[in-house]
C-alpha cells in the first residue's frame, strides 16, 4: 500500500478516514518534535543529513534517500500489508482468526507490552544524543542519525497503536513516553539497559549490534501476535531495524580491522603500544562486548516465567519465527534449564516449555549474535593473529533471572564472589579502559576521513562513495 505524504502525518493506515484519531495524533506530533529538539541530537538540528525515508512497505524499494534536516524528517505510521484471513499461529487460540481489536481480557497486558517496547525507542535516541560531537567520520555520523530518526519512527508506531486501540489510557501512556528519560533519577526509562549511557562510539557499535538485536527478537515475537495491528506494525519495524544491526556489525568489524592493521605495523600485540598508535586493543574490545552482550541478555526476562507462559497461551506474544516450529501449542513440551546450586554449582531443572519462552527467545538471540562474532574472528584469523573474540556465557554478569547477582566467569563457571571481584577488570571495561576509549573520541568531519581507531567502510550509503559528504554541519 502506498504511503500518503500529502498528510501532516505520513501514513498507510487511512488516517484521514478517522478524524478523531488523526486529531489526537496531530496533537501529539508537536510534543514529539519538542522532545526531539530537546532530548534528541539537539546540536545538529540545522544540519542537512543524507537520510532514507520510508515511502512504501513492500520488500523492494521501500525507502527514498535525500538530504533532510532531522526535525523535518517525515516520521509516519506504516504497517505491513494485511494478510487476508490471518489466523493466530500459536498457543491455546491456535487457528482462530487474529484480532483486529484488542480483546478486553488482554487489554492491560497488550498495553504494557506496547508501552515497554515503545519506551526503548526514544530511550536509545536519548542515550546517543551527544555522540554526534565525537563522530569518527561523516559516514558514521549519518548512520547514527539514520538510526536515531528510525527509532523516533518506531516510537510513532507504538504511539499509533496506543492512540488507535487503547482510548484514553493509551493517550496518557503516549504522553508519558515523552516524559520518562534515559538515566533520569526520578523518571527513568523502563528497562535497565536503556538507562546505561552510550557515551563513546565503541559502545554505540556494541549497542547497535547487541541491544538493537534484542529489539529484533522482541519485534519478531510481537510480529507473531494474535493482535493483528501490533503484528503488522512490528513486521515493518523489522525492515528498518536490520540497518541498525548492520551499523553495529560493520562498526565493530571496522574497529577490529583497524586494530589488526596497527598490530601488523607494530609487529606485536602489546596493548599499550596499540593504544599509543591510536587503536583499540582486542582485549578492550572483548570487554566492551562482554558488557553489552550481558546487559542485553537481561532484556529477555527471567528464564522461568509464568508471564511468558500466559502471553504464549493467550496468543499475545509468540516465539520468533513461530512457523519454523512443528508444535505451535507447546502444551506438553518441556525445557531443560541450568540453574545455580550453592555458590559454585550448577543443577538442571525441567520446566514446562511455555514457562521457558523467554529462554527460547534468548537462545535464538544468542545464536544470531554468534554470526557477527564469527565474521570478526575471520578477519583476525586472516591477519594471522592467534586471538579470538567470544561471547561470554549467558550466565555471566546477569542482573535478571536465575543467575542474577551470581559470580560466574565468562566461560559460564560459577566461582567465589571474591575471585570474581579480583578478575572483574579483566572481564569488563575498567575505568581506565573507559577513559582510554573516551580519549580516542575526537570528531573527524572531513569527507572520507576516518578516526585513527576505525577502518573505512567497504562501501558508502546507497551506492555513493565513502567520501560523499553525508552530513553538512551547520
Ligand atoms: Fe527500534
Ligand atoms: Fe533499532
């Protein structure tokens, strides 16, 4: 379905046919712009940025590219096309028609899930709002802003659902999505990871690789929902989300590549020498990876969750790629969990598969995370270096679930608390690591030039050269 750009709010949901909804959203729109101007990349409001904007929702050619000032970006409401006679694909309601309205008995749960998803979108823009000042290149600066405007659009997607389907409390929730702020002591964002500051570009690339990928899996679960407008909204968001993870994967890959070049020039792997040459040593990259991977794992929730079971049973939230499973009701199936025993033991427990849905989704996420790690390791191997980056065990440094607060080493072995503390600075970025990474964050804005710690990308955006002036700073 084509998107109507004549409207104040571009959309493919026939907003003109619903004047009440249209007015409510047009009332919210200036508040969103105010939020963007204040809490978004506020020092770059006048810059022309080479951005893509969604212009249709079909698989080929859904975006158009051009120079845009970010506050003038056409944030809109786009749902994937409806599937005629769509049926619920899992749980006790399996095979029944998908819901076009919110079933009364699921209203508060659906509202909560939509608010929680919606809250992460502006949160990430807030977390990244100062990064533009230290961009390693104009190419990267443009990618940061592309991610930011699309997270803004994802907020629009969730606000549309709240306004269109949840009446007055939906409108109130939409207001509050602009009132909570990342890291705010009084009104923080809902999920912990989205209150962590993202104040350097290595963290930004880790965030887009690991935390946006959590977003991918949450969206994949919600794209299965029996609530059809939610499913269609999330399906289209996934199209945009893929670019965010591309930014993360290629960003980390380029950092690794630059480090390998410096190691080759130096003929060694001495971290101090690599750092003096302006690159980031592999052990430091590994520590950042450990931090952001473990933080993102918490976003999936507890391993054993009666909420997850009831969302699945009710047809509210499915498994990512539900159609790949044979048994869509998962009524009698079981799941084997590894749980802590005493200080240093591990025991296994069998639980109902429905209760383990968070863990099932987390497992799919971990396998997806492995793909990039393998690519980075191929770069390292090709350079003839005998080192590897690895994902730590999902039990490492958890704050939510059965392993929360446990002392577990990156290999997954529970250890004594004192031993963990003694090793902490080898596994996670220490203050001096963070200070060093921050010291590298110097703004580079000559077209085609890169900061000392990152290799250029293999290609530019939309077939343009890497040297293209992707942002015109004002
Ligand atoms: Fe998003
Ligand atoms: Fe994203």
